[in-house]
């Protein structure tokens, strides 16, 4: 089994991203209640997120299908995810929570389809289910560990500490993922040099 340099970056950064996101996990419901929300607010927040994400997936998928800037757009999605993760600290009511959920949906719609496309482009055998299994399996494995750690952080420290840790991990994932943009530019410059010689 062989992973290209780009695939390794994609997998490592997405692993960090899933870890950062997974820290919140089921604590979302507890947090919603903490800011004065109820069962309906939790329902609305997840519903708004899912509907916005689904609509944005359709739109972004169509717009980006021919784009030559996929790497940059994916990194933008990671960056926005970092910003909206930190913004949980500023949430004090359900309406602010709904806005953060919409922002996170936009961020994920920029990053996830482009991540899938870039990963698929690097596969020598696009139908290799084992490699796709690694890509999909790592997200659940990492999230499962993160959920337990997130609960401990929130129980013994606070939600704000959790959001700061989540945001920092998302920021590191964004920095790692941005290496793909530099690799792309380096490869483009090398190809141009080869054409000139």
C-alpha cells in the first residue's frame, strides 16, 4: 500500500480536523441547553446545519467541478471552519448558535467535496476500497477518541477551554493542509521549467 505525499497530507490534516471536531461530539446538546436552548433549539440547530450543508454541497460541487483552484478552496474551508469553531466562545443564545452552524456548513461544503476530489485524483486505483476504507475509517476512529477527551475537558475545565483547544487543533489542520497549495505551486513551477528546457 502506497500513499503519495499529497495523500499523506490530506489524511493527516483531516485526521486532525476530525479530532478537533470530535471533541465537541454529543456535548453539542449540553452546550445548547447551557446557553438557554431547549430540545427544539437543538433540533433546529442540527436541521439548519444539515440543510445548509446539503444545499451548499450541491452548489459547491457544481461550481468546483472544473476549478483549477481546488486546493486553495479546500484550505479556505478549513480556515473558515477554524474561525467558526473559535466563534462558539461568543455564542450566548440560540440565534447566534444557528449562525455558527450555517458558517460551519459553508466551511465544510468548501472543504469536504474538494478533499474527496483531491484524494481520488491521487489514487492509482480509484476503486480501491481499502484505501477509501482508511480514509473513512480514520474519521470515526479519531472522532471516537476525541469524544471521550472532549467530555473530560468540559467536565473538569469548561466549554470555553474546549472551544479554544478545538480551534487550535483546527488551525493546525489548516496549516498542514495548506502545504498542498505550496506543493501544487512547486510542481507547476517544475513542470514549467521542464517545458522551457
